[in-house]
C-alpha cells in the first residue's frame, strides 16, 4: 500500500474545514486592509531562493527540495513565499504607477525539516507583502493586520515579539564587530557556527546552540539615528492601534533579507515550535534582485500551527451536519427524494442522503450519525399523500407531516 511521505499528511474533515475557516477569516481581514491576492508558482529556479532567502540559512543549506528537472534546470519547491512575490513584482512590473503593492498569498510551502508536532515538510502559509512603503506605518499596519487575522480566526493566547536588526549600514558595521568577537571565541562555538562564521557571522545569533549565550555575551548592535527613529515610531504606532507587543532584543529570524523591524507571534499552546507567524521589513531585497528600490515589509503565518492553537483552545467551529437527511424506500420515493433534495439545495438548505437502495433501517442509522437536524422520510404512504415525515434528530420529540411543496419553507425555520 502506498503511504504519505514522512512530514507530508492528509488534512481531513473537520481539520480541513477549520483550515478553510481560517483562510476565510484572513481573506476578509485582507480585503478590509486593501490587500489583494497573488498566486505564485510552487516551483521556481533554485537560484531565486539561494539569492534571496540566503545561501547560509538552514532553509537553503539543508531543507530545500531542490532538484534538476528533466530539462537539466536547477529548480526548487518553494520553501517560503517572499522570494516568489519579489520576483513577480519585478517580472510583472508591479511597481508601475509608483503604487505600493499590497499582496497576500495562501499556499503550500516545502521544507525538509525533521518532522515533529507543528513542524511538517509540506505546510501552508498565509502571507502578506507590502512592497514600496518605507514608512514605519507600513510595519505597524502589517503587524496589526496579523493580530487581526489571528483574532478573527479565533486563535487566543498569541504574543507579538518585536525587534530591530538595523539597516544595511548598521548591519555592515555590526557584522565586522561581531565577526571580531566570534573569531576570538571560536572554541566556544558549535561546529556549524564555526564553519559559517566567515560567510555569515549573524547566523550564530540565530543558532539554537550558540544563540542563547551569544545574546548575553556578544556585543549588541548599535543603531543609526534613522533606525532608532524607525523602531520608536513603529512602537508608537502599534500602541496607537492598540496592539500589545513586547520587545525581544535577541530575536534575529533565520532568513537573510531582513532589515530593521522583525517580529514573531508566539503561542504557548504550540510547545517547541511556538511561532505561529513571523515576518519583518526587507528594504534591500527587491533591489538586490535587479528590481527598483522597493522597501517592503511582510509576514507569513503557519496555517497548520494556527489551526493547532485554535484546537488546543477548544475554539474550533462546531461540526455541523445538514439540515435535512433524506431517507427513502422504493424507486418512486427515491426519485421524489432526489428532486426535493435538489430543491432544498437550490434555496441554500443543506441536504444529504446515504443510498436510497439500502434498507430504511440502515438509512436511518446514517441519518442519526450525520448530525442532521431532521430526517426527511419518504415511503409509500408519504408518496400517496405528497407529504414527507419530518423526524427531528436533535432530541426534540414528535414527528410531523409536511407537504412536499412546503418542505423548504418549513426547514428554513431553524429548530429551537
Ligand atoms: P518563516 O518564519 O520562515 O518566515 O515562516 C513563517 C511561519 O511559517 C512560521 O512562523 C511558522 O508558523 C510557519 N512554518 C515555517 N516552517 C514550518 C514547518 N516546517 N511546518 C509548519 N509550519 C511552518 C517566512 O517564511 C517569511 N517568508 C515570512 C515573511 C514574509 N517575511 C517577510 N514577508
């Protein structure tokens, strides 16, 4: 028997319905904030991610599903959405007219990480990118948007953590300072950090082994006045928007393109993989890819993780069966039931059935299991009188006879 690959999974009802409900909530909030949908390919050139996500990041170094296709092209399954959106912005000339692009995407991402609770090799991100706006108001709006999506989706207990990494100038100066410190302390570094220290000293700050002690001991970044002002203003705007957050000076994020503001949303309910969402500003990425100067900010939320948070809080939407479950015996009754079902569905009343060729007893068992409000029973007597028997399935007593012609209006009235 064929089985799913490790880290890949089937999302079944009711989880799939919870996923859709979160997507619907996000789409509604995006619409209110002027974000429009972009659909980008799942497969891109490998080079796109090497150059934007960063060749010393874990994602590109170890986790990418990259391969040579039949035509000899080096391609990769997208591990994240930002590089593809940035590529599309340049390739499709979205900067035309000097307008900011406010785009969202929803779709699967692929990372060959070690699977564990909340960490999969295929997972879904809901992400946004606001391209072309250098103002701290774009940072604050983006973060507040994220909080609103989580609220609307019903995910409680989420905390926003905020930091600034400085602009490219601050980072350049800091990089040299940090490299000097790390070189003096090479012995104390883990093997991976030692290996990449020259190529990307900043990665050590994000390392699970060395990050914690470096946060204590290594020199901290000193920010230029522009970056201080940007960070202060972002915080003031977040407060004005009523967004709770805490500053976490040790947060660096594991992707190369960030400048200035970075943020994560954590949820205690998730355990080790506690980041529901992460994002930040990337002022230089699009230019470095050959596009126009387009300072940008965005985030991505792990849909799978948001669903875990909602489920852990018992806040998943109640499972709902159809209004009417049809039970019919005989060919003629089956025909009538089929017609009535179609009438109900046409006016927006959910209706279902199992199989009219089965015994009434077995059909009633399915009706009981279906979570329907009513069983609509059609046998010989009902056919003769052109009225079905309506049997409540949710604890109410009694059965009533409802003329076929009046069934839709009777069912439009919700049971008490
Ligand atoms: P990221 O932090 O790599 O950022 O991923 C964002 C979110 O995706 C994480 O917080 C987590 O919820 C989810 N996620 C990541 N990996 C996995 C996994 N293996 N299994 C389940 N969920 C996962 C980015 O991807 C950036 N592109 C975000 C961004 C957009 N920055 C600016 N714009």
